[in-house]
C-alpha cells in the first residue's frame, strides 16, 4: 500500500466509518432516551443507558436532549415553541413563526435579512458541516448552566476516547479525519430535519381543535426505505409511528404502520411518506418558497 493510499484509507475511509458509527450510536441513544430498550425504573431516576450512549458515546448532554425532545413530541412543529425546530434567524420553518418583523430582536433582524433569503442553499451545508460542532457547544453550555455534572463528565469521556483515537494519526491527518467523520455524522441532522420540515405547523390555538393522532400525522413525514438501507435510518423512517408511540421499540414500528395508514385513510388525514432524496427536495423547495418572507415583512406592501 502506497503512502498516498494509506493517508486516504486513514482520513477518508476511516473518517467515514467512524462518522457512520457515531450516527448509528445516536439512534441507540434516541431509543434509550425514549426507554425503548429498557423500561424506566419505578419512581424515576437516572437513565444510565441513555446517558452512556448519548453523553459518553455521542458527546451531548442527555439532559438537554431529554428536555428539548420531550417538548418536541408535545408540541411538534409549533411555531417558535418546538425547541428542536426553532431555527430563526438562520432558517424560517413556517410563515406562522412571524407576523411582524419587530418580533425579532435587533440582531435577529439583521441576521434573518441576510440568511433567510439563502436558506434553501445553506440548510444542507450547515447541517452537515456545523451541526455536530454546534451540538457539542450548546450541550456543554446547557450542562454547565444547569449543573448537570454527570453530562459534563460524559462529554469529557467522549472527548477522551475520540481524542485518543485521533491522536493515533499523524499530525497532518488529524483535522481532515475529524472533519470527514463529523460531516458523515452530520447526515443525522439532515435525517432529523426532513422528518418534519415542509409539513404542517400549528399554533397553540390551532392545536386545541386537533386531536393528538391528526396533529402528529400532519406534522411528520416518513422516509421510504428498503431491505438494504433500512438500518441506515435508525427507525426514523417510521417517524409518524414513532411520534404516535414514542416508547415503542424501533423494530416494532413497521408492525403498526398498516394500522396507522388505515386510520389516516378512514379519517382523511394525510400520511406523508417519500424517499430520502424526495424529502430533501420537498424541504428545500419549501425553504425556497419562503425565502422572501422576511423582506415582505420588512417592506410591507401598501
């Protein structure tokens, strides 16, 4: 094996493999965080399995994730209130997020006017390149601010094992390896966003007139998968069923899918399911459609 080939294997193929492993362990952390692997203990207490996979193996604050993800399930895609889909001033998810331009702070106004018009171009690059680094940063801030020192410890253990692995490489290969592995793991952020973007969004007032089943179906999208790529999506391909039955283990989600589809057909509720690339296309098209909304608010007609 030549020197150039060795570098390629270590930095590119090695980085892709590690990134894929990080992406997959995130799905296990998600399952554990939902108690889809082991049931919660009577009386509550620490979710050690979720902590191990989320903080130690994936490098985030499991307390932050649990708080945000619980709210996400309770108020899916609610404008400015779903913490996992509140992206302003970087991205505008729904026109219902703003009725007047001055609802944004001065800094948000400047950023939104510069960034939202290009959101259909920046969603994928920012998700893949920046997403994972941002997740580390906000996790540490949350853990320190809320004195979740077990999460701080878990994230330091993540840095220890990941950093030790990186240090086995020659100096000039370390940064490329980290970038490749984190970009591969960043595909996870695309998988998460396309499960809900370009679906319906309902305010708290509108939610009062919707039943739970209809709300979850209308704010969520499934991804079509096949025998050869089913593993890659980690259960998120059945996002509708997961939102209806959050603690149902992922291997059982396909079993309830026919019943969910039948109920949707019976009550005329849309059941969204499309390919991975098709979902990306729908989300980018929706972002493109809304790209001028900020300027429309800034320069009201008439």
